[in-house]
C-alpha cells in the first residue's frame, strides 16, 4: 500500500487551509482586536507583552502534545475539542472585566485551543503526499496570510461598528466554521492505495521478499508502519465503547463474547471480570476502570512527549528548533507591535490594519512561489531560509525608520516577503532534513523551543519599550533575532555530516557488540 499523493489529500489540505485561515488570526490580529481596549485601560507595554507572549507560550507548548494526543484519541476528536476551547476563550475575552482576565481567556484558553488545532493542521497534510507535498503545503499555508489580509480589515470594521465586545463575539462565531475543515481530517489509512503490480517499486518489494530481506522502502514514500502509528488510536473511542458495553452486560449477569470485536489483550474478557453483587458495586467498579484508563492514557502522553525531546541531541534539530523559536518571537511580536508603534507615531489604527493586510498579501504571494519550488531537486531550502531571515531583519529596520517618513506599508510588505520564505516551510524543512516519520515528534520539539523563547524574550521587548519610551529599540531587537537566525543556518551542512557520522558510529558499535 502507498499514500495517495493526492485524492482525498487535497480535501485535507483544503480543510487545513480553512483552519489556519480562521484560527491563526487570533495571534496575528491580536494588536488590531485588543489595542484600543488595552490603551483605554492604560495597560503598559510590558503587561501587553506578557499577555501576548503567554498566549504564544501556551500556543507553542501544545505543539509538543499534538503527536501523543492524536495517537491516544485520534485526529478529529482532538481537533474538534481544541476548536471548541479556542471559541470559548474568545467569548470569555469579549466579556472581560479587567485586562488581567485576558491572561486566562486569551492567553490560556485560546492558546490551548488554537495551538492544538493549528499544530494539527500543519502536520496532517504531509502524510498524504510524496512527490506533490510542496504543492499541498502551498494550499495549507495559504490560509494564514489570507486570514491576515481578510480578517485584519474585517476586525477593524467590526470594532468601528460593534465595539470591542461585539467584534470579539462575531470573530468567535467565525472560528466555529473551522469545524467544517476539521471534518476532512480523515486518517491516512482510510485512503491508502495499492502499489501497481507493474511498477518498479512493486518489483523491488517482491524481490526483497523472495530473498528474505526486509521490505524495500523508497525514500520518496512513507512507511506503512509510520502511517499506522499516526492513526493507531483513531478507533480508540470504539475500543472504550466495547469495554464499557462488556462491563455493563457483565453487571446484568449476561456473558458476552468479545471475539467478534477482534481486540485482544487490551479488553478484559467478561469471564475474568469480577462479578458485581449490585448495581452500585458495578458502577463503582466501572468508574475505577475508567479512571485507571484515563491515568494510563495521561502517562503515555507524558512519556511520549519526554521521549520526543531526545531529538534535541541532533544538531539538525537544534538548528531548526532554535531558528524557529527566534523567528516566531520576532514575527509574532512584530505583528503585535505594529498597531501600537504606528499609533504612537500618529498613524490611525485603520492604517495599521492595512499594513498587517499588506504583510499578509506579500506573505501569500511568496508562499505560492516558494512552497511548490521545494519539490524541485535542485532547490536549496537552506539558502531559502537564510535569505528569508535576512530580508525580515532588513524590513524591521526599514519599518522602524519609516514610521515618521510615512511609508511603513512598504516595509511590512517587504517583511511579508521574507516571512513567506521561512515560516511557511516549517513542515517541509523537517521532512527535508529529518524524514517524514519524524515530523510529529520534531514539530513538537520546535514547539517546546518556541514556548521557552516567548516568555523569556517577549516581555524583555516590552520592558525595553517602557524603559526607553520608544518602539525603535524594541524593533531593533526583533531585527537582531532574525539576523541571528540567518547566521545559524550557515553550519547546517556540518550539522548534517556530524549527525550522519554519529549514527554510523552507533551502528558500527551495535554490530560489533552482537558480532561473536
């Protein structure tokens, strides 16, 4: 069996597009939605930075949990629940009585929900594709910049017409439409296709099977094992239903055979279950069983998460995770700071909304060009990332000096160009350097790095603004982060060589240990 490399995968990509289009603006339009309210309440830049960066902390912390949670509960149950949490958080923000309540409603609730559902959207598309992964990634990542383009002016209009509370409530209703896209997130195993008998891959598989060697796996295709692992517990709900049914019928004194369920070991047989003397005793035993299963599930999620952190021993993962952390801090704090900086320079919030929209437009256009190019064999993703980070650094400096000149929109468009060359390729670069089987775990590790960076670097940026009384030093700090990201990609070839040499030495040591 092979992945479809299309087919229903395009519906999954469209669903991921809808999710990112509606949910990511929780972060990118934060300044547009909350700036008037926070300025009216007299909130300092440091407090605003803390609210936003705690949101990003929680958001990126969810990236490391998405793999274990989907293994335990399935893709769509996790995504549906996460979307509901994001909606509830936005509704609570609409009725906030104090700016500090936003730490719970926006930073925690919206951060948990949005972080889970967006992270899932970024990793759910790649397993469906091999040769056309770049094109599918283009469809998925287009949602974020289009959301910036469309929702930033829309939120600004809603604020003018319905005030802060009305705008937040209407936006929460828009987020609920992401449930339509989540419905397309089928498990990959539902859509696997058989390998054609006359294909070269099929002949190589048969040849290796006849020789008694392990099954051939093309580097351009995912292993069936990894696909099954990503969807192993999609039917976890059915398993739990069978367990509860067995307990219930045993309590009634009937004997039920579970052989037809084709489930072994995980489900206790009714014949070995303790008998129940009365309904209360039966209910108590059932609750104990449910609590035990929940505790075991929680333990597996934690163990898997800790195990994934071992990827930080790879130099490649360290470079990818550290640059993703600093770039994310720079990008998201820049979009949050644009309305405040432009307001301080005498521009209107309407102008700030249009600058965010222009940033999203440039980001979208570059994504349409760069992401499909990643399918080319001669494409250098390292050069692409280095160039993108450098362009972002130059754009931030230009924006800082153009606030008084009156042309900040030009530099936000320039910033979107560099952004489209980097952040839209995050899933692609992990597959490129680490392989598709490592995508969920490595993506989670990058989320851990970003979660650590936001509460450390983000509030410092706001504190510098309060101490200096100007946004220019804070903007220069953001430019320095992007420039450092560009420099960190220089030793990537050496990191690849070191990781391969270390893996080769480990293999040789294991062979020598088992050699008589």
